[in-house]
C-alpha cells in the first residue's frame, strides 16, 4: 500500500516576523533555508539533511533588534508544520534517541512524539555567539519547536570545547532522533497503551 506523503505548511506573520515553512517528512532532506542569520541557516540545514525531512523555511524578521524573535518564531512555525505532517501520530515509531559526535563534542537527544510537550536542555556555551547567532537562542528554538510539535524533548550536551561543534552536534542529534521517531512502525498501530497519542 502506498502511503500519502506527510506534509505540513505554516504561514506565520506577526509585527516581528514573517515566516513561511513547509516540512515534508517523507522527503529526502532537501533544505531551502533563509532566515537572515547565516549560522542559524547552517543549523536548520543540518536539521533537515540529517533528519531526512525536507524543509523550506523563509523568514523575514526584526534583526535590527536581535535574533530572538526570528529564531523563536521559526521554532514555533516549524513545530506547527511538523505537527501537521504527523497528524494523529498513528503508525509511527514515536521514540528516538541519538548520540552524535562533532569532533571533540558529543551531544545526546532522546525524544517522544507524545503530544505531551516538554523540554529538558542541558548545554553550556563558552561564547555569546557563533557569527550573528546568539547561542542562548538554541534553547529558545528547541523549546518553541517541542511545544508546538507536541514533543517531549531531552537534549544533553555531554561535553565539548568548540561552540560551533557543540551547537551543531545538538542540532544533528535532534535530527537523527527525529528521523527514527517519525518512521513508520511495522504494523501501523498507535504505540500507546491508551490507543491514541
């Protein structure tokens, strides 16, 4: 049986940002990303490529203020698009865990596509930013993403010294956990004792 392609599209416009997101779960990890923040584009591209989720993300934000609204609102919109694409979340593996090394850094993510949003984020950065991306916004992005997609998301940076490597390991570990969790399970049932998520 041929399954329908799982797709979500969100247009979000506020006084601070104008965002268009399309996520195709059964794509091939093709990324078309433009947020106005080069390092954030790099991280979102890694999230797309390594998860296998094709993403088109176009953002115009109030970067004259700082990157906060752009990064957080992108997390909101991408989370909503992923939630749309997953529908009732039936027939998926649901859980994913991944350890990803990036040179001297190691990140671990474990997640549950449970409809019970939660974020545990354990990561420390040495510097304020990578390029024009404020590293503290990494937690803000994943909080917005998790709460709008209905994900219980645990992110742990185990160790590392280079902030670029640490941040990239985090995004890639989330990506590989997502790839595992959104895959179809063997029998198409909902993996829950309740029968629904």
